[in-house]
């Protein structure tokens, strides 16, 4: 008959002990998070079975007395209460009531626990913001490095293109000069093999040591080779004349190099009426003249 209530009381006692241990653990955790030194709490004493039974009987009698008093308040006096000789009984009653009232315990929690939770949330937010800013700065640095590398690539590509274009232009110029030299050499060979070739050695009219040689072919062309020619001057040029019994005919204009050497090859000879009896070189304005008008430097007359 009493086994079931006893089992219930034993279960309540074990539950109370476990609840007290959990409360002590929670209080120590909250104090460590808030930075409050942990206080050594007294370990709850084990509740003997006889005390639990006695407390249960006392609470039941107290409840029954109050119920009977409320029901028979007229003409009935409250039955006498027997005081317990156990000095720990009031403390056990308070502990039992506090353990069976978890809502009241939760309501009486101090506000610093919530403050500590809010402070922890603020710290987490600040750390998150700092991490986001750090990641953003690293991304900006990476973007700047990529942009700098792209600018360097563009500059290097432009420089390489300029060098390639300059090398191509130099190659084209050299090819053109080589073609011109080859063409001149071919023309000179043709003129030298002409059956109507005439050679004129020109002498200087001044004591400057300049000289020239003219190969003339009415059918093949003209070849002039001169050396030690003085500079013609600003807006001046040298002009070759083929001398006939009548009016002299222009054979072409040329400008010597800085060393005074000059070469003139004419593949299409001018039309000359009558036989050519001599040659001459004069200094004329740039572009030449239809008839000799300047100073005669080299000549060869019949």
C-alpha cells in the first residue's frame, strides 16, 4: 500500500538533487562568462527517505487542515499541529517548495545574466564587421594588383608593337635599298655592255681634287660616278649635262653624300638631237634647270 508513494517520494528526492546540481552548474557557468569570481556553493545534503516521508506527511496534513478549515469555518476550530522536533524540517520544506517552483526561480534570475548575453552578442557583431572590412581590404589590394598588372601588360604590348613596327620599317627600307642597288647594278651592267657606249672623264675647274666619270649610251642610259665633290650648299643641287653641238641636254640631278661621293644611274636616257660630244656638271637651284645657269665645276669638252 505504501510502496507506490514511497517510490514517488524517492523519485522526487532524486529529481530534487539533480535539479540542485544543474542549478549550481548553471550559476558557475554564468559567473565565469560575466567575469565574476565563482563562489564555492555548499554541496546539497542528501535527503534521507524518512525525512522525505515526514515532509510529505506534514505537507499533506497542512493541506488537509487548510481544506477542512475552509469547508467548516463556522463552529469548528483548527486541529492542533504537531511541531516537528527535527530542526532541519523548515529548511527542507523551503528547499522542497523552491525546487517545485521552477517558474519562480527563473523569474528571480539577476539581470546581469541578460547583460552578459547582450555583451557577447555585441562582441560577435564587432568581430563580424572587422572580418568583413579585412576581407574587403584584401580584395581591394588584389584588384589593385590586377589593374597594375593589366596596365603593365598593355604598356609592354604597346612597346613590343612599336619595336615590331620599327623593325618592319627598317626591314622594308633595307629591302628597298637592296632592290635599288640590284636594279642599279643591273642597269650599269646593261650600259657597260651597250655597243654605243661612250666614256667621258670629267676634270675639275677648281683646285679641289674632285673628279667624275660618265658612261653614255643613247640606247641603254647614263651612269655617273663622282668623288670629292664639295657640298652644293643650301637649296642647291648638282646637275649633269650632256653637251652637243647645239643646246646641252640635262642628264639628271644628284646630291653627293657627306664624303663627297655621288652615283647617278639613268635607265631611260634623254632624247638628244645629234651626237653627244662632251659632259659637264654644274650647281643649280634645287630641282634643276632646263639649261645650264650655275657655276660649272666639272667638264669635258671635245
